[in-house]
C-alpha cells in the first residue's frame, strides 16, 4: 500500500472514530465547550534505564533525564532528534536527514549496536526509532557497564514501550508542517471483556517533506502490545512493531580548500541528481516479558527482544576535490567530486535476553535490595561489497548533473557476528535511614568474528576472532540530606566495542578490539516540590582515543578525557508556569598520543557549553490556552582533530502555543509551533565521520497539529 493511501486510511479511521464518539457524547447544544485538564504530571519521577527496575530518580546515583509520552505529545516531538533539543547532554553525531538518527552523550558518540535500547534490550540505531508506541524516552548519561554490559561511554537511550491501559484510550493525532509534511497517528488501549487481557495498538503514517529541498520520503508504522494477568502473581507481556521508512538522504558539506566554511543555504541538497534514490529501511521488534512475584519482596522476570533491520542505501555522495587533490575537502570554487554509492541488502538482527531475580531482606540492622541476573546478546551483520565509484564533478553554488557510475553492490554475506554473555549482581544496602551503598559488578564474555577479505585467488580468509572477558564494577554512595534532597558519589567502569575503521582507511570496515572506560561522578538531586525537580552532576570519563593516524590506519592510541558539569531543572514552577532547564559544560581533551597535532586539543563536534531553556505558560484569562518558548544555545565546536577550524556558536529560538477545548463533546487540543523562529543559519552537526562533514540546521519551520481524545 502506498504511503498516501496508508495515510488516508489512518485519517479515515480517525475521522470515523471521532464522528462515532461525537454521536455518543454530543451535548444538547452544538456549541464548542471549553475543557481544562488537571492532574497531569509534568515530569517523570522514576526511570528504569539506570538500574534493573523502575526506581525514583531522587535515589538513583546517576544523571538521568526522562521525557514522558504526554510531554512528547505536548511538545510535538516526532523523533529523537526533536527530543534532543531539550537535553543539552544529547547532541547530533552524523545525524544526516533521511539517514540514521545518531547522537552523542557527554561528548561521546553512541554505538549504533549497543547504546540504543527498547525496554532495556539492545536494538539497532541505524534508522529513525519510532516514538508512537513509546511511553517514555529515558537517557542515562555516563557509563552503563553494570546495566548494559557493552555500550559507548556516553550513556544509553532507552525507549520504554507503551502498555495496555486499564481504562479505554482512543487518541488521534493529525499534523502538518509548512513544507508539506503530513502526519497521522492513532493510539488505542484498554481491556477486553475479560479484564485479565489488555491491548495497546498504535499506527502512524507520515509524508516527509524535509527542510532540505528534495530530501523527501515517507514512513509507515504499526505496533501492538498485549498483557495477560495469568494470576495475581504472574504477568505476561508481549509486543511487536514494524516500520518502513524511505527518504532521500541529505549528505553534509566539507570545507572549501579544506580550510574555510562554505557559505550555503540550509535547504540545499547535495544529493540532488536525477538518479538519486531514497534510502529504504525496514525495522521490526518482537518482545516478551514474564514476571512472577513469589512474595511482596521477591520477584523474577525474564525479558527478550528480537530486532530486525534492513537497509538499501543509495547516495550521490559528495567527497573531495580531484582538481586540487583534496581528500577530504571541496574545491575553493565550490566544486566537489560526486560518487555513486550503492549498498543493498544490509541486515542486522540483534537478539537480547535477560533473566532477573530481585528481592528485599535484612541482615541485622542492614537492609538489602538485591538483584542478580544473567544476560545474552547475539547479532549478525550482513552486507555486500558496496559500489563507490567516481561519477563526475558538481558545484555547491551551480549544481551540475552527472552520469552515474555503472554497477551495483555485490552479494550479501555475513561480515560480522557478535555473541555476549553476562552475569551480574547489585546490592543496594541501607546502612542507616539516610545512607545507601550501591555495589555491583557485571562479568561479560565478548566474542566477535569478523570478515577480513579474500586472498589473491578469491578464497575467503579466516575470520578475525575476539574472545575475551571483562569485569565491570560499579559502586556508589547515596546520602539523603533531607527526604527531598539526596547527594551521591559513584565510580564505574564500562566496555565498548572498538570503533569501525571508516571508508578510505587502510583497515576500512575492520573493528578495533573492545576497550574499557572509567568514570567518577558526584551529584545532588532535589525534589523542590512534588512536580519540580533539580539536579547537578560533576563527572570525569576517560577512554582510549580512536582516530586515523598519519599512516591512514584507524587506531586506538592515547586517551580521550571528558570532564563536565550538568545542570537540570524540570517541572511546574508555579500553577501557570512550567519550566525545563538543561545545561552542560564540557572540557574535552585528547592526550598521550605522541602526536603534537592531537595532544591537548579539543574533541571534535563537542561544544564547551550547551544549554536548552524551555518555558510554557497557561493564560488564566483564557482557560485552555498556553504559550511557550524554547531557547537553545551551543558554543563553538572544533571541526577537525587538530583544531585548526572551529564552527561558530549559535542560538535557536522555538515558539509554541496550544489550546485545549471540546469540539462536539470530544476533548481536543490544537497545537502550533515555529521552529527556529528568527530563521538563523547554524551548523548543527560537525561530524568527523567519513572525512568530516558539516550539516546545517533547519531553517524556520511552521507546524500545526490537532489531538482528539475520544
């Protein structure tokens, strides 16, 4: 079914539901009636990403931010990219329009294979992860060795799946944006005639019209989740989802003469050739969770998720300047080489499983909250030899049509497979009424087999093999200064897979061996009032530095050190005013490489200071009406590892407004927004990947939506 037909079907269903509800609930008079919604929590008070079960954020010895489904609805958040504007620690990292949403936390790029989680289970971050069936978006900042085993040192992004509701839920969302994006979504939940069985259904369709002209596409999504209360002690949860996304990708710019920032419009597409095709991705999940409560204090859970990902990648890729022998870099006059890049049939299929036993008990005067468990992860990555051939020369100021280089990618075969097994334990010991000791460790066995190529006769060489085990300790002290104020100090070790050598290096596509990282952190958290919280965290993270050396080999040598301070404030400041403040100051340093052009230099694509301030005000004189604004600031960022070029700092202001009322007896909320209200040009992403690229931020964009609660 085509996207327009799918979208029309979703909208038709929405209209039918709306009309049906309106007939049942119509008031005697047809006039519009106002409605004021009360009692909605404006911030999440707990999260699961920093431990092994939902825990109060106040008692968690880690820096965690959470966006609830209601907040995402209120802020018109349709993607993780939209959500990132409200968290200063979360930044773009080769987040190309139409490709994969990729991010960094605390200055460290996340691993697409291990840093993105669904209900705590690893999924691939190689496409836009749908939010329609997500109850919360949780961000753990910092090392997660105890919780996740292998993951990038920056942290985790965890997507918590929506579950069946005890009361009927019927919500329809319709949205449009000024360049022609159309969006429709349905959220249905409730219980069957037998209340032991519950359901949650989500569907969405989207016609994508990016701020970059020509980077168009479409997206379809559907999901279902079911609960079975087998007994008062036993609960079985099942869920599944499927998404298909197809969109022309928008590659970034390189420096002119490899020294100067280009002066270009934000909406120009470098992938604008008649033979350009959309990048097509499909992704799916099948998840299951079984919980059994032996007593009020002891319970066991078994959780598993099978993820599938497939991508057909096409790009008229801009790279280098043959005329001036610049690789990377565009010519001084704006010329750049165009390559026909094709990679068909890329596949990944991570399977994650975990079993937990949790219980509370006492030994003398000490209270214990114990968790023990085991985990399993395996993943198979398949692709074929890609086509990457020179096709001609175009220009950023005067685009030129070139003929594509002939050919396609080669046969698909398994190129990398991972197998990880872990055992872990954590005990939260209540030393007294105010002081708790969090002590835990994970042992993870990492196995990897990796394709290295063929010999001169074409025979496949033996796969490179990694088989090694690691202990990952984690210890923290949490002190409750007051019932609503706590402080903590923590030490943790983490583990990540080695980075993959980028295209064009001598060891391209080869992954480095796993590497450990270390973190110390101190923080303070306060629930200023029931619906307003604040936090401060000071941290240091050290890990091996990965870069391409003078011999054009991708290596790990020396150390990357990130020291930072994070501030957060979220919730209701007054009855009318809701606020959100997030700020991160980072000191990043490369050291101990022995290379004068690297040691002591700042890490690329990381601002020394970044902040996001949000405020939403309810006008008492007009019940249901709210106005809001979001101000984002990012300091300058280094483009290259030698710090010879910096990208300027920027400010972006976004404006919002909403009005809640009743239309024909149906609760209705109209929302509008203006992103980048002052239409400022800025470089939002300064990635070092693939030779280094600059990606402009979106120009001014208007959007309106309507939400119907039937």
